[in-house]
C-alpha cells in the first residue's frame, strides 16, 4: 500500500455536477492545489455530461472523473462507458437536493 509521501505525481481530475439551470452557467473552472488540479464542470443533462466528460479527458488531460450525487446508476454508467479513465461517484440513492429523487428520473436526456 502506498503512503501519501510515496505519491508524488499531481492528479488532474474532473468533477461533473448536475444543475437544473439554463446554459450559460459559469464553468468549467479549475481548482488547483498542490496535490490535485480539479476541473469543476456544470452540466444540465446526461447527454451534455457525456460530451463534457470526453472533453475533460481528451482535451484537458483529466486522468479520473468524479460524478456528483445527482447522477443515478444509469447516468454514472453512461459516463463510465464513454471514457477510458476511472470514474467515481458520490452516492445518493435519492438526492436531497433533487427532492429525494434520482438524477435518472430528471436528467436522462
């Protein structure tokens, strides 16, 4: 098992989060720390998330993606199928910010 001292390479990762607002939101934007550069990407639908996930990996060099808790099982699977990097999820079976629903019922467009 590696210790944090043994991990010397800086990670570039993307964090996609679902928002129900119209396009024109601020973002994507980078949050940079000594150990991780995180590209924060707002998306409005699963289809947009697929496009942005590919862009983050292919154009921005993200080596991993994290998905917000609004992504349901189907949404997370769609992202994982479209990229060749590890995809992690923040998990809610039902999301408190979505009226206790899964993103699969709201963003699957």
